[in-house]
C-alpha cells in the first residue's frame, strides 16, 4: 500500500486530495496544527479511528516552523509521495503578518525539503506554488512567464518554488511545482472573496445581514473548481521526470463579475447589498491572472470541466443548503453530470 503525506490536510485542497488518494487505495498521513478547538471539519467525514480495522487516514500534530518535528514525521511515516500544501495562504493577511507568512510559506518549505534530503527516503514531492507569483507580469501567464510577486504571500511562495527547483537540480530529488491558479469550492475558507460572496448571499436572504463588504472589485482572476485541480497534483507525481506546470482554465473574470453572477443567480440586485471597505484593499494589487496551460494540456491531458458559471452556481447552492435554505438551482446536479463517478463524498 502506497503511503502519502499531506501538509495542510485540513485546508480546502488538502481535504479533497485526502479523499482522492484514499479512493486510489493510499494510506494517507496528514500534518495538522495543535489547536484548542477542532479544525478538522473538512475531513471529519472521511476520518476513521486508527484503532478501527480498515483505517487508512492518520493525523499527526506538527508545524511548518518545526524542522525537528518534520524530520521525525518523515522518518516515521516513510511516505512515497509528499504533497506540500501548508502555508499562510491568505494574500491580504500576509501584508499584516509578513514575517510569519514568509516563515511558514517560504522557510517552511526549506525545512521540509531538507528533512526529505537528510532522510535519504526515496519519495516524490509536490510543492504547491501559486499564480500570485506572477504578480505584475501581464496575462496570460505560463511556465516561462517572469515572476513579479506583489505580496508577502507571493514572495514566500516564490522562495518555496525556487527552493524546490534547487533541491531537484542539486540533489536529484523528485520535486515538482504546481503553479495553480485560483481554484474554489464550497470548502473554501469563509474569508476568501469567492466564499465570502456566496456565504453572504445566504445571510442576506435570511435577513441576518444587509450588506456585503468587499475590497477592490476590479482585479481579474482565473477561477476553477478545486476537486479537478487536486487530481493534477497526483498526476504530476506520476510523470517519469519532474517538471513544473501551470494549471488553470484560461479564462479570466473580475471580482465584480463573480458578485454579479452570484447575486443574479439568487435573484438579488448586487448594487443594493455590496459596499466597499478600504480595509480590504491590498497595498499592492495584482491586476489580472490568466493561465496559459497549454503544456499541462499536452502532458496531462488537462481540460477543466467546470466553467465559471457552473462554479458560482455550485458554491451558491452549497451555502444555501448549509444555511437551511432551498438551493436556487441544481448545483449538485452540475457536479453529478460532469463527474458521474465522483470520488469526493460531500460538500
């Protein structure tokens, strides 16, 4: 049985990836931070007590700031595949916590790679790079586009990206960088703009709030569906030779368009409910990110199934259900149609 280790397993991508690998027959180990409150909501539905026969998901306390703990974990688990997803991943927050964000996101990756190198274990490592690294470079962006990061988060990701490349070139480690553009789902954190929008809709319809406060509405992003993206992480580690790949939809939409699409779908006029708050503006903004994923199409056969409109409907309907409201349409039906044999259990 193959063993995989996932850092950031309790996040959106980590939870989907854990389900995907379990469906492939892997024994999955996940790194989680100690907290006085439970933070495992996204994976509770797939967790089985390790004492129960058939359990294949194991959680380990640890932190990307603790090199000794990472080394011990790798020695103990001896995974054949490592998926490094852990980071301080909120771009706006990284401006408020630049040192912490750089430590966890950038140096955390150095600690992990060095632990793998020193262990001598033969394993393959996926590092989650980010489209935010492209920053000020004009779209569309691909594997050869210049990196011009515009946030502490992006700078930390850039350090992690090039460290993975250096360990690959210098030590022969099988390390790949997946440069994934924005990917969303009903499991997205509630402070990220897409989920903030779809969750606020339910609150407005329930009469719990009148307004949704957002920052700049003009930035454009390439938004896709997270379950599709985690499959590419696994596919990248199955290639004969390691390489970096850009993953996205090749389509870009503004925050304003996401708001318009979501509110229109729910039958509301967004202009009556959306307000801007300067506190949500970033000191440096990235104008437009759009993936040129031709290489991934050629090598992995990458073709996203969920369109921008589909994504908005899926997320709005999911938040409606969570709020106890009747979904607007059939977002779940879109998933069933596009993924008739889907491997994830719920959203």
